[in-house]
């Protein structure tokens, strides 16, 4: 189907393709909105190690999983009227010293966490209220702390502290913020990954939005074991303090190294030239340069490559074109569904 044509919703055995998207940050809702439009059965598994902004402030005061990424994902999958979404997203301005910088949705999520006693049940309750089409699962039921080892052998804890060091990161891992227990994902998270047709990583910050989820031991194991197509949406721009001068193959290599093998089946990478004259430094101050293509490096990692002009430059910023990315994901999900059906027929 050519880009821009009217979509025809396809089904196999009477069900929608099951797509699990894992990550956080501003890129995740772009992909989710597109998948929702294409009638996918969506599960969003959201990072819980953010410690900056309103999320970090709330986390410090009441010891709750950071709600910011969860809030944005809920809105992207919600079917409530836009006016109600805008209320949920409203952020108090700086003139209010007590609420300054806080989004109303963050406060609601924190309150429901207190009422239910855990973030997972809180988000499921709020999903019903917001008429979410799909599932939104926190990656962990407990707040996690991100830890990093740099190439020089030094270590640091906390997302904000790690990225502020402006050092090349060697590896990351997560720990439970409140105790010494090994971080775990709850069973619905694992079931969604194992039952998926496609598992999508990204787009988002490599070391602080994607890898923290995969470093939750049983979640990472589910990604290794799933029969779903594991897809990585490569970032368009490198990110200061995380992926300075990285190619697309470098992004995939780091994920595979953390997972312990070649587990990325397909990478969606941008092949179009970016007109940097359209942008101003203040619009992308944490980004350095376009991610370089290294198709040979991707193939060496047994990774299928789909390249296209995946850039949406209509808004004066470098974002993924959600419609194009979503169409590729759906096509890959249907391929995986067909393979599963064939395997079942052979086994049966």
C-alpha cells in the first residue's frame, strides 16, 4: 500500500495484530497514535526510571513511580474528548509556587497510586476512566534507579546525573529504589510480550528510555524468548551525553550487547537527508547530528534493515513520521502473524 492511500484494516483469524511498544519519552506517543489509527491491539510498556522534571519532583516527595511518560501514553491511547485530555495534560505555570511545573495528570496518577497501593493497579483504573484503547503497563510496579558504568570505569546513579556527566556510557542497569530486591516486571507485562506479534523498541533515548526496561531481568528475558518480530525504531538524531556520534548500527549493537545476543530482528532507520538549515540550536539543544547509516554493521548483527524517509519535518523539529513508521510496524506484525499461523498448521 502506497503511503497516503486509504488504509484497509486486515485481520487474520478474526483478530487485530498484537503490538507491544516498549520505551518512554516524547517519541513513544507518536508511534502509539499511528498504531491506534491502524487498529492494532496495543500494549505500551512504559519506563519507570525517570527522575527529572515534574515526575522526579513527585517521585522524591511521595516515592511513586515517575508518572510523566505514563501520563503521555495514556493520553495518546485515550478516547475521551480533547478538552478532557487538555485538562489532564495541563501544567501549572511558574506563578503558582506550590504546583509550579506539575501536570494535573501527574498528580492524579500519584493520588491513584496512593489509593490502590501500587502503580500497576492505579494505571489500570485510570485507563478505564480515560477509555484507553489498549493497555498501558508500567515496566515495574516499583520505582527504579538507573545506574551506569562509563568507558573510563567510573559509575553514576540517577538518569539526570548520568546524562549530565557527558561521558560515553559502557553499560546500564537498574536497581529497586526502595530496597535491594531484584527489579521484576509483573505477569501481565511478560504475557503481553510473549503473546505479541511485534515487539517495538523506541524511538527514544537509548540508555535512559529503552535499555532501563530491558534491564529488568524477567522483562529482558521475555524479549529474548518471544516469537514476535522484535523491531527497533532507530533515533533520527544522536543525543548529547548518550549517543554522541553513534550510527544506526551502534544503537542496535548496544541493545544486543545488553540483551546478550542478536535479538533485534528488524531495524527501521531513516535514510533521508535532514535539512539542518530549517532548525535552530535552541530547538534541539540535546541533539548533536543526524544518526549515520551503517548498513553493513546492521547486517553483521543479523538485522533486517528497512530504510525510508521516516522524518516528519512539518513542525520545524526532527520527529519521526508516525504514519510511515506505523505502517511498517503493522506490515511486520502481519508477517509475524502469518508465520505463527503456518507454524501452528505444521505442528497441528
